[in-house]
C-alpha cells in the first residue's frame, strides 16, 4: 500500500517536453499528483543527475510550465521512467489536479456542527 499525502491519478498520457539544461526531450506522463508525477518513455540520453528539469505539460485544456527534481529513475531499454517531485508548481496546476481527484467522503466529521444562539 502506498503512503502518499495526495492521490496519484493514473493513465494520464499527457505529452511532456523536458529540458535537462543540455538537451530537449519528449515523453508521456503516466500518473500525476499535486506535487509529483511519473514519466514514461523518456529518452535514455536525459541526464538524471541534474538538480532541476524544466517541464512543459500539454493537456487538452492548457499548457503548464514548471520545474521538477528527479526522485528516482529506472532504465527501460533505450528509454527511462522517471519519478519527479514538482518544485513550486503553479497554482493552476494544483487546481487542475484537484479538479480531477476523486471526492473522498469521511465517515466522521472532525468539526461537529456548532450552534450559536
């Protein structure tokens, strides 16, 4: 079971353009959350030792520009899969992801109704 603060939304398949400061690459986003994402089919030439990547994410609604830090990298033949932590993601990204998150209903309300007479 995963211990995540925010749920991952899978099967996204948005296009992402990436720069590691030395070259430009394209790939697909496998899943997203408010503060991270998993990229698949990223060309193996990308330097996974850089401190920061620049990203442009293309969705049907809009484009998002942001920076990310690589948290993990797995080789998959000529490509890589990357786990990214977003750095100062724009508020529009957070809203975009929150709109797609499933609504979770809690069994017990932590703030009971307070009546003031």
